[in-house]
C-alpha cells in the first residue's frame, strides 16, 4: 500500500481538533461537579502539565521515528511483550471509538431527534468514519484543513454571543477548593484532553514530512486546544453558574441555548452542536483508524482496508452495549477511564522510553526527504 504523508500544518490542526474532542460538551459538567467554580483553574493547570505529556510523546516518537506506536512496542519490548502491550493500546482505542459512537447517538437523540433510535445515528456516523478510514490519513488531513476555519469562525461567534450574559460573581470566591481537589481536577481534565493524544503516535512522526516543525505543532496544537476548552469551561460557569453546569449532561449546549440577540437571533445552539460534531468526528476517526492500522500491523497485514468493514460492524454493536445508560457512562468516565488511560497512555510510554534508553534503541531517520502533501 502507498505510503501516506501529511504536512506539519495539517498535523497541528489535527492536534487542536483532536485534543478538544468530546471534552467540549462533557468536561464542564464533570469538573464543575468536583471543584465547582474553580473548574477553569483546574483546566489551566491541566493544560500546563500537559506540556510534559507532549514532551514524553515526542521523546518516544524520536526514538522510533519511522515506526508507528504499535510497531515501536514490538521494536523496543520484543515481539511477545510488545504484542501484549500493543493489544492493550488497541483495546483502548477500539473501546474509545465505540464509546464515541455511543455519545453521538445519545447526543443526537437527546437534543435533535428524540424519537429516532440511537443506533440510526451510530450507523450513519460509523459509515462516514469507515469511509474516511478507507480513503486514508492524507484525505482526512486535507478534510481537517477545510473544516478548521469554519470551526474557528463558529467558535468566535459563539464566544461573542455568549459574553453579554457573563456574571463574574459565578466564579467567586476564587481558589475556594483545596489544592488536592484542584490537582485531581487537573488530572481528570488531562485524562480527556492530553492523555488520549498518544493515539497520534500512530502517525507521529512516521507519517509527517517535517519532523522539527511537527514537534512545535504538537505543542502549539495542544496549547490551542487547551485554551479553547478552558474558555468553554469558564463561560459555562460564568453564565450558568457552577451548580447548573454540574447538573447538566451537556452544559455547553445548554449555554448556547441562552444566546439571544434582539428578537431575530435566538436558539442558535446548533452552533455548539456543529462544533462538537466536528471535534468528535476527528477524535473518533483517529481512534478507529488507529485500531484498524494497529491490528493490521499486529497481524503483519500490509493493507488495513479489508479490516475496516468487520471492525466497523463490531463497533456499531459495541456502541449499543458499552453503556446501558448515561449513569453508567458517567461512572466509567469519572472512576474508570482516568486510571485506564493513565496506565496505557502515560505509564506504558514511560516504560517504552526507559527500555529504549536502556537498550540504546534508536531507528535511523529516513534518508529520503518526504514530499509535501
């Protein structure tokens, strides 16, 4: 199969949209329920600490610049242990892809078409993801270039329209929560924001044409995505208050419903819905693509495309049983996901980096310069 290469600019855009992901709708409620009006502070702390996470991912990527994360596992840890750790990584990505399909079904049924079964939305969304996976990462990267300006424009419009309803008293008193609670909030934020960025090691730096520029883009994209999420969290609390934010399943969507400009511009909550659909598309695609590519590399299959249809069908079924209800989903995201993601996305890369340094492993850079897309 032809090697796919994307540019550093495209990769930066992918990082921004991917890091936002589902957090744009879910994180404000979860953080507000834990640390009330100081949720935005925890987000800022989480973004700062995420720089260290990105440093870890870049250091690991530099050890095996021509390999994906799954291939690096076998190269560093050996075939037996490497396959075992790769399976744990693929399990995380595939379960996460199915969970995002579940989220899109629940969201669309809850706020758009209540009488339509969730599986109908899941099937349509999964077909789009499967088709994107068939076309490949280059086409996906060009798609993100096209939708990113639209995302940015809608986000700016959203912030401008919501700003008149800001009440500064809603974030007072500042720093009321304890230091431990604040750190826990930052950790929880990072588990949805920066920990999942490990999935990008399936394409970084092996599928990038400008290595040095891409490293800067990795940092820049993470900071930009974190800034957008922090603004969303702050606006949710400033407008709705910490209590209402914590009680809503999708507080930022509720926030958008409050927009009213005169008597001619009201109920423009679909702006937020569209923003979320863009970011969840990017994240769910990369989760699914990483799963398909990872399984193909694990089984030494050169072309991953024959795996797309069966894995897509399995993910549709799994999305319908992964969470029996939203209560179970909230419990999983609050109590299970942070520790699960910590193990696979932080402890595993640390182990790989340690063993790679211990064995003095470093793949040679490609001699031929990759051409721009």
